């Protein structure tokens, strides 16, 4: 994940084969990641980067 203010990489999400786009829902502390190669949609907690 990139800090848009500084342009630095803030953290990385691992274990995804090919995330095309991600959706960050700050209001709910959630990241939605479609993994096109595995044909799944993954949900990750924004705060601690754990998969739900």
C-alpha cells in the first residue's frame, strides 16, 4: 500500500496471485481485493492487514 501523501510504500499485502485493483473502504476498515487468477474476492482488515 502506498502513502499517497509521501509516495512511500507503507505496507505490502502478501499471498495474492494477481490483484488487479483494490478497493479501500476506510469507513469500515476494509480492503476488498479481487484475485483474478484464483477467481476469488478477498477481504482484508485495513488496520492489521489480516485476511477475513
